[in-house]
C-alpha cells in the first residue's frame, strides 16, 4: 500500500504517520476548522483533491462519510493515511466532520473519458447489477455518490475490492472479481464524467 | 351601432352561458368527483366489484388485480389513447400502483413523494415530500410501491423505515411511526394495506441481516397493535432436503447440524423480509403473505437449518398476528430464489377436482404455486414459465451458472387472474446468472449477500408474459418480450391484460389467448403495475413510466392515463 503514497508526497505521508500515533479516543481540543484544514491538505482547498487517486469528499453523502471515518478508525477499512487520521475522532467528532463535508458543493472534475468507455462500462454495470444499489450514481445515505468522482480513485478502490485490500463492504469484493481491469478502467472514467440530475 | 349592440348582446349571452356551464361543472365536481370521499370499510371490502375506484394496491383484498369494468374491451382497445400525462418531480425508478378514490388519484415516486391528482385531467391537487431521515438502508432502488387509503387518510411506508399517515384532502402529515431501525437495514418500499382499524406492513432488509416481520398499526394513532416475526426463535424446521417441486437442494445436513450445535439458532439476523401486501380473507379473518430470502443470501454456512419461515407462504390471524400455517418453497435457500410476488386468494380445483378456497403465488423459480387456503398445503405447481438449468447447483467461490437467475422467474411483480377463465397472468425474467459465495460475518447494517449474483453479460436475456391454468398447472399461453419483465400486470373484465416493459412499451393482450391488441411507447421503462378506474362513465387505464433501478431501465417521471378516443 506504500506504493500509493510514494509518488512524491513526503509531506502528507509524514503528517499521516504523525497522526497515526495519536490516541484512539475522542480528540482533545477538537476545533472543526482546524481539523478541516488538515483534510483540505489532501482532499483539496476547493474540493478538488490534490492527487488523482484521492477521493472527492466535498458534497459526498453524510452517512457514507461518517461510516467510512468510523471504519477507518476501527480498522475495518485499512489505509495508511486515513486509518491514523480517523482513529483520532470519536463518533460525535466524526459526525461533525461528515456533516461539514456533506454540506459543501461537489467540485467539477476534468473529464477523461475515452472512446468505447460507455459501451464497456454499461456492460460492466449490467453484469454487476450496479444500478440496483447505485441507482443514478447520485448516492444516498450510506451509498456514496460516484457521479463525477475522481477516475483514479474509483479505479483504485475497485481494484482494492477486487484484490481484497478494501474489506469494509464485503459483497463488493465478490462483485469486483467479476470485472476485468479494462472494464474497471472504463467504468471509472465513465463515472467520473457523469453529472447528477 | 346596431351591429355593435347586437354583437355585445351576443357576447353577453355567451358569457352567461359559459359561466353557467362552469358553475354546473363546479357543482358536479364538488358533489360527484374530485371531492374528498371518505373510504369506508364497506368500500374496501367490496372493492372487487367496484368498477369506479381502485382502492387497493392489488385491486381488492383477494389481490386478484382483476378489474370489473369492461368499457375498454378486446374489440375497442385499439382506440386507447393517452388522456393525460402527469410529470412528477422525481425522475427515477417508479413502482407505484395508482390508487383512485372517487376521481382522485394517489401516486408515489422514488424517495417517497406522494401526489394527489384529478383522475380526469391529471391536474395536481397536492404534493407531499417525505422529510427523509439521514440514514436509509435499502436494496434495489429508492422505490415506493404506493399508498393505502382508508377513511380520510392516505398511508405510506418510507425508505427510512417509517409509516406515515397523511390527510387525504391536503397531503399534510397527521402522524408518523418508526417501524424499525433504518441503520440496521430496515426500510419500506411496499404499499401498506388497511383493514378496519389496522394498517398492515412488512419490511425490506433480507439483504442486510434483519429479522423480518409483518406489523399492524392503529390507523388513528400509529400505535403498534401486533407484530408477527417472520423468523421464529426456533428457525430450524424439519431439515427438508427437497424443494416444493421435489428437487434435491444438495444440503449437507450433517454439517448444518454441527454448525447449529456450535453457533446456535441464527434467527436474529436471518432476514425474511416481506416485500408485498398480504391477501386478506375477512371470512376467516386471516391474512396470507410470502416471506423473502434468508440472510446472507448466498452463504448458508452461517445459518444452519431450514431458516423458517423464509421463502414461504405464511398465514396469520388478522386480529392477533398469531401464526396459522405456512408452506416453505425452498428450505435453506442459497440462491435468493425467494417468494416476493403477492399471493392471490381465489377458488381453485383441488386434487379431487373440487372447488376449494385457494392461494396462488408466482415464484422467482418460475412456477405458479397453488395452495389450499385452509392449511397452506400445496395442491400443485405449474409448468416452469422460464428456462431452468442446473437446479439446484450450490454457489461456488468461482461462481456457478444456474437458471433462473436470482431475479426470477417472477420478481416482486404482482400477478393478476381472470376468475372466469381460471387463468393467472405473470410477467417473468430470463436473466442467466452465476452464483458466487463468499462468507463474511454479519456487517451490522451493510449489504450482506455473502457473495454475489452476476449477470452473464454475453448471454441473451428476455422476458415473457405467461398465462397459467391454475386448475391444471398448464401454461395456457405465453408471449416473449424483448427484455426481462419487472413491474406488474392488470386483467380486466373487458377480456384484456395490460403490462409494460423496460423498453417503454405498454401493451394490451387478449386475456384468453395472448394476442397483442394494442401498444404504446411511453419513452421510459413501464415497470409498475397498471390500475384502472371510471370517472363520469369513462373508463381509464393508468400506469407509471419511470423505469427501474434494479434492471437499469430508462428512468422517467410520467403517470400516463389512457382512455378510449371518442
């Protein structure tokens, strides 16, 4: 997993290591703005993340953000950076952060679709029955918005499900194993280019 | 001058005439149509013979979806035209069954919007948007299948697992009750049913490790009257090795017994949702409903035993919710080929050829099952309406192909019957899938399938409309459709059945032989059950065209009412 952050990100990686050492209970002297300032270092000042494989969290679903922070903190979702950060917050602090980011406007992400993506993506969507849960990709409550998400992050998280790295949504591992890498790549670009109605 | 004055007087006359006509229309509107009419128990009880209203999700308490009006018939249906189209605010999956009371129609959309419309014109009377809580956990789209009406109230179940009562005249909320915990996977997409002072409702959540139920709430206060748990504390059963049709389900009973001894009864997270309305028998004061799959769907290792009463027809006492009888179609199901389509009460022939009170259910397996209402026992099952292959191959880590795929057969889509022709009408899916198992512990409110169902993208998919003679179990007629079918069907005394498709086509067939008599392109998937009603002597057919989330059919937001062209 080091590979993800080896791409010249000395500052955030060091920050994460620092944070990972912090205690797991409620963070003392919790001031929302200060915590948010930490997040923006990676998730972007205006909502556009600093790296292509970092997720957009501005305008993401409240309950999804909350669940992910809890899952990182409890080790149900394993990630070198986020585990350490999220472990510092208790339930209520995680809720405040989730509320804050859910209330912001989703940013515009530059389109990257390639010819043939739509056809391949739609085949993957049919096979995985994705729309049964993801609907029109707008997200709802515990289901994340995927429309307009960063293609790099979508591809990586789908690969992480496929290779059993990401384990906090158990059925996704099985579903993603049915998709080949080309389909995952096409799906990621296709979703990143969608808007919500 | 003379000319001018004569013109003026003409105008005057015209004005008088037209205002008189308006006044008359308003009077008729307030006395006959569009005015609030209290829905009495008598109206609800006699709905099967009511050719003006459409008072229950499935037409009447027996859930026949057989509409008694016959103005629109096999001879004139070719003249059916849209009378009006109403567009809702939400462009998303629609499964609503329009309810019509004295010229006022109630429809719902995804995310629990409710509309009251003038059933003659489609004019909006009111619009209620449910204040959704922050946590919802549902499977298969943000659906809603409609309201129940009684007295001066309209009732709806919500995605955040509430039951709400609205004022039928204004749409204002009168009360709401939390049915169960949304965070743990409970949600509501079904329409409630009302009997006397009780609102009956089941729950979704078989994909999340809930413990299913049917509950009765007080129509006036929303207070809980009774709860029937669809999963009893002893869910073990009889260690059935064969399904209702006699096929070996390949269970490893010894391994299951060992698992039971070590882990105990899995009833607390065993699933058993109830997705659709019960049939109500007021003579015996019993209700009949079907219970959905066990949780986790594909992984039987965590839930030893027959997993009672999942995948079963169940009857309970209307007044107390106490168990009366059940019949399990598939014990220890690991394919999600469960029981969802609402049961129908009607007279059927038993094995000896005598007419007895019966219950019909269209299964995801593709069979129509025929039961005795008396003790739930099975009289017969129909020929398979869709291809079946490799039944029952157990799910594997790599994925095993078996037909039908996990959506059926008959999904949640209600069937209809024609009690004169003694035929049941079902819409079916043919969607080849692989079944993959992957054991994971209970994830506390997250999706818990225990693997995945994957559509084999290269194999052909299609659907059909199938009429079955329920006295013999033989297929009477069958019509192939281009795409797998989900939504519902309506039969009418005009010798017709109406049903829609994912590609936007809405069709009428001759109910005796399946001949297609009429079609309309709605522009979005027609994946909701049609209703019918009559206002001012004019019969209408109405259906929602909003597409479907589960099968990813083109979304829309139209309610379309059809009537005969003059």
